[in-house]
């Protein structure tokens, strides 16, 4: 079943066309990858889906409901949560308090601090951070902070997570661990993911389907094997 349907999304910043007529749909429980060089429009597309940027044209539906034009907080409460390339946890409070804030805010928002704490602890366990719950968020390594970003998105109760470069800056071992964590998350919680990732091995290993963008224009969509063999993709990447 389709969970997210993106139809004809365009976005211009002045004279710059960041996205041109982008259409695709994501099946519930799938991992959908976005690839493209720097400036291809990947983060802009995430921002359009999450409601931070209004598109110049086109529409986005989540569970058959149009979300274009809704505010980011409304979209978050409907069940879509995104992470950011540059991690920005509340550095001066504990790792656990960071996820409790998300649990009090998101789709599964509860007025009960005890319930939010429980949801927060579950999110930390899901990303392997339970042992760091009492640390200050600012004390985590980069890998820990990337995991905390995912836990914060999870703790909102989101059904769909948009993950923006959660592998960037990680060591090869940490990338392997992150791939295992995301695979397990998807299996255990039946979540749907969109991934923006420059670490190609990880994108290929995790994604069911991938959309390739070139200067905001969709050039290919398909399985990782189809994308790897696509002449237009090869031309953009290897000239
Ligand atoms: N707020 C903005 N104002 C003007 N131009 C913008 C704005 N946001 C993005 N752009 C431009 O839109 C284009 C797409 O940017 P975007 O950040 O979406 O690319 P990206 O594929 O995510 O790149 P990266 O891999 O480097 O994160 C770029 O040319 C960028 O400079």
C-alpha cells in the first residue's frame, strides 16, 4: 500500500530550479533512497515533504491525505519525522530528556511524563543508546549524536522517517552498525524510511527503490541494481 505519494513537485529559489516536476510513491514498510550530487535537491525535497519549504507546484499526500501546505508540526503529528544533516540535539540536557521532549511533542504525544519517558527509553533502546541515557547529549560522539537524531524522530511516534545523511562522517565500522540498526528498526517496527545518503554502499544495501536526481530533475527510479546499471545515472556520476 502506498503511504507517501509525491506528484509533480517543483521548487524554485529565485531563478534556480532546485526541483523540477518530481513524482514518486513510497510503499508502506519500504526504504526509499534518494541519490544525487551536492545541490541535486535532496534536502529541499525532504523539506517540502516535512512542510518546512512550500513547493512552487505539485502535491504531497501521506496516507491518501494531502499534506502540502500544512505546517511542519502538523505533518510531524500526522506521522512524518525528519532528521537533519547537521545534528542539533539539545546539547545541555541528557540524552533521555532529548527523546522525552520528542515523545511529548509528536504523533504519539502524551500528557503523561511517565509514558513519554517509556517511549523515550524504547527509542533509545532501538538505536542502541540506552546505556548513554544519562549523558549530556553534547557529550556523545558524532555516531552517538546521529543515533540520537534517529531516536528523537522515532520517539515522536512517527510511522515514516526521513533520514538526511545519518551515515555522513561515520567510520566504515560505524556505517555497518548503522545499516544493521536501520534494518532491525524497519523489521521490528514496520517503519517506512526515506534516506538521503552519499555513502553509496549503504544506500544500495538498504534501499528497496532509489530515485536519482540531477540538478533537481528526476533522471532514474528503480531498484539499486537498476539504478547502478542506468546509463543516465552512470553519465552523471562518471561522465
Ligand atoms: N533556502 C534556499 N535559498 C536559495 N537556494 C537554496 C535554498 N536551499 C537550497 N538552495 C539551493 O537549491 C539547490 C538544491 O539544494 P539542496 O540542499 O536541496 O541539495 P542537496 O541535494 O541536498 O545537496 P547536498 O548533498 O549538498 O546536501 C542548491 O543549488 C542550493 O544551493
